[in-house]
């Protein structure tokens, strides 16, 4: 397994049982390490919790620092599903409805409705995506 083929983040185990491991990953902005962060509203730290199926080969303890990995190709797929496809839907609707002379409020409502429908479909398929997007937890 090549390191280049994976996206990895360090995280802390917050819950571990026989079936799942919950890992908290801290996403830090570039300026979060700045000495003036307390005085600036630009610095932010977001915590994400990832649930990973426990393979049972390793034992993880709460508070342990681990490495969470995801295949790069799945990262690109997530990018497409969450950002690029909705952007394409927005642009196609905006340009095509404007070209045929639809009023702006109707265009706006159509775009909101279409993107809402897209994310509803993604939400309905969440179990399929859970099986496809497989994270791996490694001890450090």
C-alpha cells in the first residue's frame, strides 16, 4: 500500500467498541497556529467525527492518537458529489433558463429546488455511500 494513494489525517479516538471506532479529526485553518489567533476572527478549528468499522485486528483505546486514511480516488469522488455536480446543476439551470427568458425569481426557485432534490437523493443513498467510502484507522 503506497502512501501516495491515500489521504490521511491524524485524529483522536473518542469511542471504541467491537463494531465501530469513532475518531475526532481536527481540521485547522492555515492561520490557526498564528500567535494573534485569539484576537482575530479568521482562525477557526473544526472538529469532524468519523465512524470507522472495527476490523478487530487492532485494539484502540479512547484518547489514543491514530491515523485515519481514505483512498485518494474516493476523496476526488466525494469532491465531485458534494461540490462540483451541484455547481454544474446550478450553472446549467441558470444559463439555460435565462437564455429562454424565464424570470429571475423562477430561475432562483428552480435552482434551489433542483439542488435540494439532488442533496435529497444523496441523502437517500447514504447507506450505499457508507459502504463505498471506507476509512482505515492505523496506530501511530
